[in-house]
C-alpha cells in the first residue's frame, strides 16, 4: 500500500489516470479536462507516471502526427481501483453538490454506479453525446456497456454537456425541464432516457460525525 501511494498518491495523479482510462489524450486535452491544474504540475505528473511505467508517450502517425499520452496495460489495471475509490467517496457526507465532472469522469461513473437490480429486464441501445464526444450505450440482462463511438439505430439519443448529463443522473434534474431550457437535446424514445437516468442511484451518505467541543 505504501508503494502504491508512492506511485499514484501525489495530487492530481489519479485524476490524470482517470482522464486516460478511455483512450490516449494530448497534453492540451488533459489540461482542458482538469480545470485547476497548472501546466507545470501536469507536466510533472505525466513525467512521474511515465517514469514508473503507468503511462507512456507516443506519437500518432500522419495525418494526425501529434504526441499523446496513453496508459500502459499495467496502468489500465487501475480502472477497478479508480472505480472503487469513486464509489467509496460517493458516500461522503461532504460530497460537493454540482461539482464539475469531465466527460471521462461521467462515463466511468456510469460504469461504476450502474445498478443491475434497478435495471431489471430493461433493455436499451442509446447514443450519448457528452460535450460533443459520442458514446454508445447498450443495456441488457442487467449489464451496461459503454464505449466511444456511434451506435446504429439507437432507441434514443441524449446530447448535452457532461455537467448537464451528470445533473440529470445524479442531481435529480428533470429531463423535460432541461430540454425546455436548452440544457439537453433528446431524440427517439424519451421514456427510455428517463429510465436510464434512474439506473445509477447514489448510496446513502456515511454518518456525519460531530467534533467534540
């Protein structure tokens, strides 16, 4: 455990790893998805994580021909740890309300918080577009699969910022109202989208301990 903290325990390290869980990213993309991190700190974290073989830097072939950062196979093994850490933190009695969630954090939260009992026999093929990034969602037999890309002939589509979609799923935002004011755009079977939004219940918060005077 001490060695694990030596590897990923520095501030921002796990968030950088989270942002690479769904695929490689450029330095500028990482900075954009992590508001508050400075260029110097991000550079330092990337160098540290590369030095311990959690991620690697590689140059994409033409016509893109740009440098990106990508998790190694060993680095990808951190996903269930990141998910468990997030699920544990969801019970915090001090969980911030309405805090910004990046596209990757929303998608990974769906993988983490999906409740198969709540899904039951629900089946759906959905197209989600989070802040302009497309994701295909398939739900059936109590299992959810989410991956980048377009899905053919979806039952419904949901388009909006990552924060607006997070507010729908975790913040109790009414879908019809969000559509009315332009926060979200929908298409197809809206009833399936409303059911989808109820498949990720947050756990009850841990008791808040009052400090002794």
